[in-house]
C-alpha cells in the first residue's frame, strides 16, 4: 500500500496530465463577466462549469450589497469572532436562521464549518459512519473526531442495510451513531435517500445525521433551504446537523451550519476551533450574504428556481432524445455525460470547447478513472438555446471522441452499467475510415496450451518464472474452476497484439484474475491488525483483481515492440483487461513490475487513467564468477566476511538434494515428505506480513516435481534430525534461476543459517545449469544484498473501479500507531 506522499505524487501525475492537455487549471481571461460566458485561451465560451446555479453572482441586489458593505466597513475585519464579530454578522445569522428554519452559524467556508462542528458535536463516546462518497471535506474533519476517540467507520455509497447493521453493532457501546452523507453528490448528481433515512432515524434512537448539502442549497427547497432540510421529517430534524454552502448557488461566501437546537449552535460557536482561531467572512461578502438572504425570502427566488428546473428538464429531455449516456437522470443542475476513459473524456471536453462550450472533465480522483465524463452545470443565466446547443454539441462530439481515442459504445455502457441501468444509450453514427492494411489485431487465449511455445519463450524467457512451461505449471495448480478455496481459483488471460500485415507481435502479456488481500503491500503492523480482523472472516478486505502476471511470478511481464505502434497495441490489451474486470465484477486492473525510468510508458499509463505506485524492490544477482573465491572476491569487505563465515562455512553441515521437475528422482519424493515441506512453507508464510498473500495450496509442490523447468532443493542437517529443515523452489529459464518460495524450520534459522543456505543453494543451482542471473525477487533485502544482489525499483500502475476496501484499509492504518509489534 502506497504511503501518503506516494499517493499524492500519483494524483499529481494525473492532474498534471490534465493541465498539460489544457483541460485543467484553466484561467478565465475576461475583463468583465456576465455569469454566462467566459474566455479561456482566447475562446469565448458559454460556461457550463459554474456552481452558481441560480446565477445570482451578477444580480444587481448582490452587487449593491457588496458595494455598500465595502463603503461602510472596508475590505477586511481582521479579528477572531471569539473577540468581536464584524458589524451585521448577527443580523446575517438571524436571517439565515429564519431562512433555514433552525439555529445557524456562519463559518468562513463549509470546510471550516465541518472542522468546527464535527469534533465538537461528535464525541469520543460516539461512532461516526461515513458514506463512502461523502465529500472530502467531511472526511477530513472526521479525522479530527477520530483523533479524540470517536470510532470512525466507512460504508458503501447509499448502503442503508450496512448502515443499519453498524447501528446495531455500535448502539451496544456508543452513545450516538452519526451517519455522514451528502445531500446532493457533486459528480454524478444523485441525492441522499432522505425518505429512507427519516425512517431509520425514527426507528433507531441512537442514530443522528450529518448532511453536507452544499450543492443543493438555494436552488431547491422553500427559501432555498436545500434538499436535506426540505425532506427531513420533523422527528429526524431533531437529530440532524445540515451544512450549507453560501459559496455556490447562494452566490456569496462562507458556509452555514444549521443545528437542531440553539444549545448545539452555541457550543459550536463557542468552542469550534476555526470559530476561535480563524477570521470571519469579510465585510464585502457579508454584504452579499445579507442581500442574497433577503432575495431568498422573496418571490423572485421561486421564479429563478422554476426557470432553472425548466432548463434542467430541457437538458434531460434533449439528452434522452439523443440517447446520451446521462449518468444520473435526477433533476439537479449537475449533469454528467459518461465518456469512459480519461482520454475520451478529455477529448470530449476539448471538442465542446471547439464548439463554443466550457465544461469540466470529471475524472480521477473525483470519480473512478474508467468512469470519466463531461460534467456540465446548468445555471439560470443560461438560455434555452444554450442548453439545446450544448446537447447538440455533446451528441456530435461524443462519438467522435470515442472513435478517435479507440473507445466504443459497448465499452462505455459496460463502464457505467450500474448508473445507466434500464436506460437506452445510443450514439449518432460516425463514418469511420476503413482499417489500414497493417491494422493491429488482438489475439486472446485462456490457456497457455493455445499459445505458440517458441514464440512465447522468445518474448519472455529470461524475464521470470513465466516461460511457457512455467505457466503450464501455474495453470495446473490454479486453473481448476472446481477448487473450493476461491483464493486458489485463478483465471488466466493471454493477450497478444499482432501487426495485421506481418503478423509479428507488437505487444504481449498475461493477466490473472484472482483474489488479492487489500493489505498485500501494506506495512507489517497494518497487515497484523487486518489479520486480527480476519479471525472471523478470512476474506475480509479482499478484492478480485485483474492483475498483470500472477501472485507467484515477478519480473517484466509486458512485451512491447517499441519500433512498432506499441501504444495502440497496449491500449487494446488494457481495454481487454477492463472488459475482463467488468465481466467478473473485479475492483481494479493492475499493471505491475514496470521498470523504473520508463518515462514514455509512464506518460502513456497516466494518460490512460492509471495511478503509479511503488512496489517492493526486486533483487537480481549476475552469475559472473567461476568459483567460490571469485564470488567472494567480488563482494565488499563486510559482505565477503559474512559469506565466508555465515554461509560457506555452514554449507558442509547440510545434505543438499536437488530434484528437477519431471525427473525420475522427483517422482520418488514421498507424499509424507512433501507434507512436511509444506508445513515448513506455512511456517514462513505465517511470519511474512511484509508481502501479505494467501498461502499457496499444498498441491503446488506436486506440480513443481512433475513439471520440467522447476526444481525443488531440500536441505537436511548432516548431524541433525532426519526431516528436512529447509527447502527452496526455483524456476529455471534459459539464462536465469528464479527462486519463488522457501520453507524453514525456525529452530535452525538463527543457529544454522538455514535461510541463507536456501539463497546460496539457488546460486549453486544456477551455476550447475549455466544460468547467467539469479532473480531473487522481493523482500529480505539485507540478506540478498549480502550475496551481491542489487535492488531494482519497480512500479505498479493501478486503475480502480471501486475503492471502498482500500479506503477502509486507509482508515484502519490511520487509527494505528506508526508501528506496532507484528506478532503477539
């Protein structure tokens, strides 16, 4: 699991890619704004990117309110409200209390409001359950509550069944159980299920609600009080805090926190951190708040709300007529048109600009990368012609963007299957150019038996334990569809992209679909905590992943002919992997073990919407010596001394037997001995939380002994017990030996250097077979470096469709001290 800095760097890569395309970090170049049109890069564009849904930012009354406030009170009132509030602050809060129908406090921003409120009203005796998609600002404030002792939990989006289960669990030990959600979610524009939440609150006395309704305040509800307050039952309102934004449709600045009681409002105002230590909303925008509040109490606000609703319905109707993939059919001013991959989404929003319309690109981290789209926001400043023209532009641009970026309607519908369920999607026909004579062709197989052995090994021999024979062994162990243990059922997919004219491979790889532990690469103390939680459910925090390579192989799994159109070829493979992800309901696609420094591949993967995260270094050692003395001579002084005294000096204490897979000797190894060896492997597995995976099945040892290209090395003590005390399994390729896993009797690891002997015997095996390299793989960095191995930085590229489990894991990590004992 990547740390916080690595995650930030991955997000930086994605955002910077959008900025390089000119689709993010735009700047309005206007000298005057009218609320409808902006100028970007010299283009005059009808803006569908504003969250000022009622268009009040240019209303004469609000402008006059700002001018009056500046003239009377200046630009700034620099004092904490704990000492003194600016003039008219109390009046503004009284007006908002009337408007919202409940006690209200104004905060410098909605985010500051959350930070002031949540740690104040949600105590250490409470539990806080977060909707997975609740706004980032709420999740940030939740960390402050968690730091003071509040139990913080995460549930899937709008999953009220899980919420009720958490209620029942927490109610036994917690005073209150808070559920935090958005009133209107800001990307796909789905509303909180208020009717169901009302019913839950009325049935469970311990349930309280915390609703961030920033995006629905002003444009909907009586006096613009928003979706949540408009639909809360009277009973639920007594146990609900609702946060409003004054910086969106309200067209002013700041946030407004509304409370069920005056005492709760008073306490937040008195002890909420930002209300003590931060400044107020400044006089100019305080003037805008007062003017906007007055307008919201007048009949004009109803007219504007009705005008906006007319435009929303017009957009929805025209979009349905065109068959556009409108992600949510709700009647909200946020409208998202699904595009699929980030590249298609960026292409779409660029085409909209070329047609005269500005829209936002919805992509990671706001939404899952494969569910990117064009996010348009409708305001009362738009005309019917603006909305109709935008829909026409979308209907023209989307099929062109899909075609140009290699997308398709089938892929788009598959990506948004849940969101588009029950609605027809169709696109205008696009006259596609005939395929070029050398067009690429994707070849797919589900077993290595269908793959040409010589061609595969020509591409992959020397890269790791995934030669043709190596993969055949893996399939014999893991491709059994009737295997009862789901973690041992892998689906194998082999993809080769060929040049249509020459039939030569341009790109090739294999992926396995398997169950991964979500904490596989987490710090050991995190995995230890998760393993304790798995005591009752061994599959807790596990996910089905479509991953390049397999959980038992390391190395360069991706063949690319850089002299050909490798980008288009790789794009075909990634699209096939995404299709597999959708087919099996997996959570992510992972491209792994990519070498450090491959900048052109990195740029390509980021553009495809993948996040780059580091994985553990992999260790390699050249066999560039003729005998033991040359081996020692090539080591640094300390390592040379260590090898002479701690490894070579102990080799004579061991009886070492190597069994080549498929040999007559291998067939003589008894089942009882293999059972013992498997118990040694389980010893190692139980202690290895550095790379936390499910244990391999027992039958993997039978497959190793039965398959050429594999070797089992068994170590017994000459003067010790008859039973082996260590073993190693390695794969032999054309020029390499790749140790994959070992087993150890820990009674002899410290006293007889048993683990170090397994590493040394892998080198011995390589020399016997004339190999040029040892691919030691991950972990045990110190020991492998002492053998002269060097660590190679490797990267994984991850595209997640569902991040719920990873976010739960992050919560667990944040709740733990920085380090804990790994084992009790």
